[in-house]
């Protein structure tokens, strides 16, 4: 069973929410992350070489929409 027929809009900045949506994306769902202009908690977490590793992991296989661009 896959989630290829699902479209998910991720709104929120809780890492648990991001992780749940990550699992849906891994199973084939199309996941779009709605991120605020200041960023969410994972994107503000500690960085290595200028990139938040938590943010990079939690946004795998997802599309990103920022309210500063919409």
C-alpha cells in the first residue's frame, strides 16, 4: 500500500509534525511544507556549514512554500 494518491499540506513548526509528514512522503504522498517567513523550528536549529541538518532531514521528498513568496 502506498500513499501516491494523497496530497498533504504541512502547516506548523513542530518537529513531530514534520516527521509524520516525512513518513507520508516516504510512502509516496505529495507533501508541501508551508513555512513562515521567519522559518520553522527545524530550520532555526543548530547549523553545520550554514545548513540546519534537522531541517534538511525533515524536508526530504517535500516541496517548500514560504509565505514571503506567496
